[in-house]
């Protein structure tokens, strides 16, 4: 790995890739990102075309709007910019030129924002480039980090006001990247509540395309991830470029094919309703974008993200630990429970080998329905006479850990907290606010609200033996206004909310390092890398139907490792879609993530309980593979009638393959799956037979199954 600067050319290279930039008259141009090259040999064409503004310099003239730029500003380049700043005189044209650069080992962390980290400086190198426009009084610091062994570049920017007076930032992308041509497709993960992360692949066309969130959270609708793919790229071959934003709020991904068929890709905070004031000497820091290049198709991209996010984004004790198999009472009881009922469920969980009992929504205030009590984080003794502490002790006495649900960012109108602090909710003064799930959002842009929540949560977590927290968030942001901020700072509110949230999360997770935190936003409304920095697990969707989950988990697997995916077996008919799938299929699908059950275990048949016991035993055997192994997609549910995937240990000694057969077909013979990631020369035992890795990978595994909703799992062991 090395970062070099020779003859005006910056190169960030490792064995997987090269990322290169060139200085031309102080302009920072993009040269190349992809398979290794010698970038000093690349020429830059400065030719103009009609209507293209000209800039003169000592060697002639050039046309910025026809050049591939690294971090374009609004002004001379006439395409959508990465950054747009309004100066005090109202002018928006900014022309930053190279000022200085620095290359060093390691990776600096942005203040108050989540980001990928290094443990040793030798793991990565960083390049900082400073651009400046002395007329505008604006300085931009661009950060690039390259890792030793991964095809990853982390990028972000800081924009500083060096003038006396103020400036407003209207847009500041985390990364912008110009490609030489537009012959690409792009994949994004779109959806809705309980239907998140569905894969959609579109051809790139002329003009602007893309996707965004304006929900105040990263959203179920568009995950902050995109893969740009050459048209011939497949699961295992071809050029793929991943863009993943380490951010939990409003985002925008733009893909712009211009008049010269150049392509500009940008991602960052959504500029819509964003306006950030920087006073003299102040800087604004963008979130980080994590970009991956793969010459080995989607699988190469996913492997890089999985490894990086599992080991250098997630933190804390549970980063390197297997997670407890759990029982959550939500779909089993909803709000209708008492202590006795909960203990019965916990006992049945213990009986099948589960290790953690999670008490979901409904344990506090007067919370017997979803129209009240958010904010009143004290136990409802009518339901739980022993209190949280007493209940936790009873659960511990069964030999299980105890976990608790919170929704700390919300407030119900019908709550003591609202009666005491009506001004703490986000709303527009004098205007009727818009409830969603009959609740409102606490203004986390306020420091007093942040402090109150830190204090409240830390004291509850101290008051009882709570080993797990599910941190939920169940509405999008409307009526955005911060009564504490001046009129020209209202455009800061949505981002300040996220910064406030990150401050609370940092404090609560660091104060309680023994607790396993799982984030949730009505399932996958905030299934993003920003949250993963604080919480190593995410409840991937409120849809627990096995068939629906196949698509949700397939899409999520493009970027997020299985160690971050909360996945449970629930009752049938399924509560979201009414579908009945056999327990084997539900178990197979749920075991592709951090496994648990979410139903009233005390009401299951003896036959099902026996099968569940076997499932839990199997999960405990394979969970090191699921948590730390390499994940391979073996088929696409969009193309085949089955979904298949496998996990392989790093040393290739063991693996587990799962097949979820979705729909049967008449006149069907058999199917063949080619395995991946094994040692070709080793002999493995699979389904009672001894077979070479080469045979399993190059010929494949043939199976006969033609039954709707079948779930099959195969443990694979190297024998020679
Ligand atoms: C939404 C979550 O996704 C569910 O799992 C559950 O915790 C409910 N909220 C509780 O209100």
C-alpha cells in the first residue's frame, strides 16, 4: 500500500486497485479509480466545446466543465456540484485551487461522527489535500484513506470559512467521483416499511438520476448504498464500485451522465432543506463515504464491505463475540402481557436452549397501546410488579440474560414527559403538528434533551442487570423546526438532530460496554453504517415472513455483514403477510443472521418445540461461521426458485450452506448449486458424502426438492 505524489499526480494504490488524481493549474482532477495502473502515464484532455466557460492559464486554456473533477464546486463547472457555498455578498461561485497536502499513516476520525477506524496506524494511509479560494475565503480539506489489504477508499471533506463574517453551505457531498464514460448500471436498495432493501438495477441514462431520503433517517425507502456496475458485471466477475454512506439521516445519491457521456457519482447529506452557517474560522465536516472497487463482481464488493464493517466499523465487546440466541416477546404478546406471561415465555425459551429474553415495547408508563407514554421510562408495576430489576433477576435465575426495549428519541402527547416539557418535541410553533404512529420526535438537536436522555438511559441500565438493549425509532421526521435556533440556522436542524443522536449513542454505549445494543427503526428504517458504529446489530425488518425476508436479507447482504442482521423465527400465519411457511424454512432464513425467536413459545406444539430445540442446537454450532465467516450468495432469489447462500470459515475448515426453496414447479428434475469459498484441494464432508472442494465448486451440489417453502441446511467439514 502506498500513497505517492509525483509530477502533480496523486496515487493511492494497493494490490487490488489504484485511485489517482492530477493537478492542473491548481485544479484537482480525477484520473482513475479501478484496477492498478501507472497513473503518471495518463494524459488529460483539456479540449473545449461550445458554451463551455474557458479558463486561461500559462499553458493555454482549459475548460473545467469538460474535465473530470475531484470535488467540484458550483461556479465554472456547469454540472451538479459536490459543494455549494453562499458567500456573505450572496455570490455562490467558488473556485478552489490546490494549497497543500499531507500523507501519513493511520486514519483520523471525524469529530462527533461515526466512521471506519484503524487499530494500528500501519493498517492504512491517509492523504489530506487542502484546496482554497482566497477570494471566497473558503478552504476545503479532502480526506482519503486507503487500507493495506482491502479495495477500499474512505472519503470525506471539511469546509472552512477563512473570511471575516459568515458563509452558508447549501451542499457538501461526502464524495464525488467522475468516471470517463457512462456505460454503467447502478444498483440500489429500495423499499418501504417491512419491505426494505429490495434490489433494483437500472441502466444509467443521460441526465440526473439517483435516490435519496428526506425522512430524517436513512429510511426504509432508500438505503444509503449504491453499486455502480459495468453492464457485464455479475455476481462474481466484472467491475463494480460500491458507495456506502456512514450516516443515519437524510442522504442523496446522484448519478449524472453529462453531455460528454462522462459520469458523475456523488453521495452525502441531502442538500434539500439543508443550509449550514459557518462563521469565521469554523468548519463543517461531512459524514464519511466508504467506496469499494471490485474487479470480481458483486461478491468482491460485498466481501470487502463485510470485512471492513464487521472489524473496523462495529465496535465494543460484541464486535468479536458470538451473540446470544434470543426470544423477544413482541409478536408473541404485543402490549398484552404481565410478569407471569413473560416468565412463561422465558422458561419455554430456556427449555429450547435460548440464552437471552428480550422484553419489547409496553413495559413502561401507561403503555398499553401505541398512543401513549413514550418518554415515561419508568416501569409499569401493574404489569411487572417486581420492577425491571426484579424481572431481570427472575430471568437471570432461569439461566438467561435479560434485554429491554427503548424508543428514546420519541415522545407521546399523552405522557408525563410531554406534560412537563411540551417544548421538547419537534414541531413548527403555532402550527398543528403531524403525528405518526401517534407520536412525535424529541428535539435531539437540543443539548438539554440529549443530556436528559443520556442521564435517563444510563440510570435505567445501571438499575438492573440488563445485557441487551433494543433501540427503536418509529417515525419519520416532519414539521422540522428548532425553536432554539435562529431563522438562518433552521436548515441545520435535521443534521443537528443526527449529531445529537450520535452524541447520546456514544455516551450510552460507552458507559455500558457490557451491553449488546441492537438498533431498530420499525425494522430497517435506519439500517445504515452510521448506526453500526454504535450498535453492532440491526433489526433488519419488521417483516418476519421467511419468504419476504429472503429478499430483504439478500439485498442487505450486498453491503452489510450477517453479524449486523437481527433475524427471528416468528409465528404462522405470519403477522405481516398472512403466509404460512414451515418451521424449517423460517429457521433456515433466520439463521442467516443473529438468530432468535419472536412468538409466544409457551403456546407452541410439542412437535414444534422439539424442532426448535434442534434449531437452537444447530445455530449454536454454526454461529461462529455466521458471525465471523465469509458470506457467499449462491443464487439470486430474483432469478431462481430458490435462494441459497453459505458461510465459510476463514481457514476454510468448515462451512454451512443454506437453501430456501421458494416455489415448486411442475415437471421439475433437480437443481444444482455451485459452492464457493472452499479449498479446491481439500476433501469435505457434505450430506454424508466426501467430496473435493473443486468438485463442489466447479461441478456443484445437486439436490432434489420441489416443495414450496422448504428450508435445508448443510454443515460442511473439511476431512482431508
Ligand atoms: C417496531 C419494531 O421494529 C418492532 O420490532 C417492535 O419493537 C415495535 N416497534 C414495538 O413498538
